[in-house]
């Protein structure tokens, strides 16, 4: 339950200090964002499939930590959130993200960081390749995105194989947009979406240890901003240490930008967005990454200032030398004329 009060057109103020804001232009499909903070730089949280508001169990810790560093936290209700992921597509979420960032920029937001949890990473990667306001995104953060379908249990692998074959049959019959049988997925989901989400070479198969560098580059090679990637060693699909190192090597090769990777050495239930005992560490890693990046930016700005100042001094020196040379030449000419007389 939230106590809300009017706070201008399409906005309401909550008792906890957040702002509920409508965005989008379709009056029949209301999209809302929940904004915590009043700073001009923000972190947009994008959850995984079936997620919604306040999905992360360390959400309030994140708000408390980053608000002290001058960051606003933004959550948005996209078409693909909650049970909507079954019929939505990455293109739908991309459109929603465009609408959200457009609204935030209209409200005076000066810096935007995108944070994707679990399958929310797909949304961010897709947006960074296709979004209208990519140039306004300064950093991206991925948490809990490492996966390896080959590590499924035998029963789960058998089920996935059967369901995938059924989905592919539906697609070949021209029924890809229709829903899968209810006994094959607990949430209504189209055949197209099921294939995109599941298995190797799917449209949304990212950070998979079995991928080659070329395959991984198709998903992440377009990133040109600093990246933080947080992996959990006890994720849904457990991976060997050698596989982890292989993934990191591929990521470093594929992304032409600064990449920071961190590992959480313990339990993680990504379906429940629960980091058992690692909430503080996760928040600290995110805060440290943002602070380090801000320090780097300040250093670059200071270096640019010093270079500009040095260039200005060189310019003044050249002007002075030219003037001195001109005066010397003029004096020499006058002396020469006097001698001729």
C-alpha cells in the first residue's frame, strides 16, 4: 500500500519519497516509472523475465548507498514485465526504453546508467545497439547474467528439448506468434519468444561459455561505454572455473571499452533475485565502479584542461615571438635606410 498525493500532471508523490511518473504516448497502454531521488544523473533498473517493481532483494540498500553519492534510482514498468514477457519481444522493450529515456531527458536528466539483472541484460544489450538515445547512456551494468544451458539437470534438459521442438514446429507452420501449450510453460508464452529465450544460438543467448568469440561478439561487440559485469558462482547454471576464465577472456576481446568484472563466491537464486549474504558486497561493487568511473572522468577533464592551458600558452608565446620578430625586422630596416643616407 502506498500513500500518494498529486504532484503535477502524470506524476504522484509517495510517502517513501519516490515519484510515480507516466511515460509513453499510447493512452490505452499506460506505462509508469518509479523514481527515487532528485539528482540529475540516474540508474535505470531493468529486471529479468517476470520481474516487476522492487524485484531485487537489495533494492533499498542500493537506493541508500547511491543516493549518498548523488544518484537517482529509476524503475519502469515495461510491456515485458511480470507475465508480459511471454508475449513481448526485445523490440517492444526497446520501444518502451526509448519512451522512458525521452521522458527522463525532458525532465532534465543529464547522465543515464542502465543496470540489467539476469535476463534484463538482453534488453540493455539490444537497446545499446538499436536505441534512439544510446548517446545519452554513459555506463552499463550487468548482474547475474552468466548461463550455460548444458548444465541443466537431465529432467530439465529433456523438458526443454521437447518444448523447443514443439515451438520450432509451430514457427515452421507459421504460428510463431501463437501461445505454447499451457503444460509446457507456466506463463503464456509465444513460440517465437520461447525459442528466443531458450537454448544455444537463441536471439537472447548471451554470456554463454559455449559461445565462440565470434558468437559472443554478435551480442556484446557493439558496446562502447564502460561496463561492469557481476557474475555469481552459484547461479542457475553452474559453470566451471575454466569456463569462467574463458568467458572473461572473450568479453575482454569482444567489448571495445573498459570492462570491470566481479565474482560473487556463493549462493544465488536468480529466479528469486536473491543474493544470499552478498547484498552488501553487490551494492559496494556497483558503488565503487561508479565512483572509479567518476574519478577517471575527472582525471580526463583535468588532463584536457592542462593540455588546453598549455596550448594556449604556446599560442601566446608564438604571437609574442612573431611580434618581437616584426619589431626587430622593422628596426633593422630603419637602421639600414639611415645607413644608406
